[in-house]
C-alpha cells in the first residue's frame, strides 16, 4: 500500500492486486489490533538477516520520523509509548488501514481484491503478470507478498515460490518473534500467570538479551513481550553449549536484596509457611513452583529455614532457569526469518539484479526487525523506496 501511494502520487499508472477479500488483513492484527507503526529508537542494529548496508540505505530514505509525518498528513495522529513504540492515538489498526486505502484511491491506484497472482514472466514487450483467468502486461512489477508468518491472515509461500521460479535465491525460513516452548512439568500450574520479570539470555559470558518486561506463562511455555523479544536469540543459540535463559521474579533486585527482604518478612511472621510467605509479594502460583525447584517444602514454617537455605531460595527466585525446546509455529509468529537473498536486489532501489524491472519490498526479503514496530517500519521504508523507483 505504501509503494502504491508513493508511485501513484508520482502519476504512475498503478494496478494493485490483492488476493484477500480486503486490504491489510495482517496489518489489522499488528500490535494486538493497535498497530505498532514504528519505533523512535530506530537504527540498523535492530535488523537481522540481509546486510547492514541495505538497512542503512533503505531506512535512511524513509525513517521513523518520516513515517509519523506521512501518517499525520493523511490524518492519523500518533503517540509514543514505552520503549519508543509508536501507536495511533486512537489505538486502532483499522484506522491505519482505512486511511491507507483512502490515500490509494486519492493517488489514483486501481485496487482489485480476490486477485491472486499465479506467476510472472519476462517477455520482449515487457513483464506479464499471470492471474487466475487473466493476464496483465506491465512495465514494472513490485512483489510485496510478505512472508509465512500469520497464515490465518493470508500469508503463504506463493510470493517466495514466484521469486524462486524467476531465478532468485530463497534462504531458509523459520518463524521468529514467536512464543517459546520450554521443558518443564510446571506449565499447567503456572498457566495464566502474567507479570513483569527480568530476563537474561547468555552463551558463555556473552549476553544475548537482558531486559525487564512482561511474561505470560502458557500451557506450553511462555508468551508475551519477553518471549517475543528474546526468541531470536534463543532460537539461534539454544542448542549451543553454554546457553542459558533465566528469569528473575524480582526485577531490579539482586539475590542479596531479596534474601534480606525475606529475612525481614519472616522475622515479622515466623509461624507462616514458606509458600504462604510470598502471598502479597508475588502471584500466588509462582512460589510453590520455584520452591519445589529449589528443593524446599512449601509447607515448612519460615522459622525452620536456616540462613543458607534462605539464600538458596532467594537465588532460585532471582535465577530461575528455563530450558527451551523451541518456538511455536508460523500461526503464532509475528515475523519470518530468512526469505529472498538481499544480495540479489539493488540496495538503492530494491530492483532485482536477476530480472530487470522487477522490484521487491517488505517481508519477502531476508530482513527481520526486532519486536517493537521495527518490522512495520521496514514495510513502510522498503515500500517507499520501491514506490519511488517504479
């Protein structure tokens, strides 16, 4: 849609073919229906796959501030929230989609829904786009078919297969920014617990991820912002020797701090059971699980706990290890890792180096952004650049 608007404003004659019954089905689901448009903390370090020079070139042409200006011009007010994330003030992804659709119409772009592209051919007179029951001659073609994440919103491998058929290299793909499955018998006991924790992922002495954010325990493992943010590092390194992922249920506090606070609380209520002593401090279902992992009977009274045991309990609450089995499927993923090799596009225009006058933008390319609006920023930026080159 961004590319169509940009090209239409340049008086190009644009036909937009959409296989779904409406534009922007996946866009409507982003940001839990609120649409995390971009991020104020923008930079190439937030992107993976491809190559850094490509990120710099494309983002430099249309950055986060330009995105906010563009949307303000079409009537969308935006706001910045924690971690630099930018949302519509109205908190409605549908407003974003509807304003883009209106701008397409204003720019003179012809939109055809229920129009799945089956193939693309290069012939002497130009490019032929093949659709079920129809063909469209074109001087230029932009393929923005997305990746594999979100098949319930129309994602499919069709675009990648078209690119492969035309001679482009498709790098291995996998779900990314996805909930995680971990090995534990405690999933059902913790299911539904939602809280802020401090997460730390490491390989040896190298820190891959360290942040405080929300975790949601599920029947299979973990979801929520923590799982989504840490998933790229986890899925890349979890099979490596020395990898570890742990959470602290007391974010911002050292083990020593928690130990001292436990000693104070227990001195005030020495007859309480260890498990009950955390009521009002942590979600009720957390303490029994962590105490069991530390080898402590939750029904013991706190006055029977010796200082070294108390220290071990504090250690368990601040360094609780998760053993990750893997990530969930594309249906639950926010994005796809891998895709078309970015070496095969011109970094200034996103035109194919394999087939002249064919352009690519968005998730079909081997570019994955971090959680927090970075993938939508790539969609806007790459669409803008390609739209200006058509």
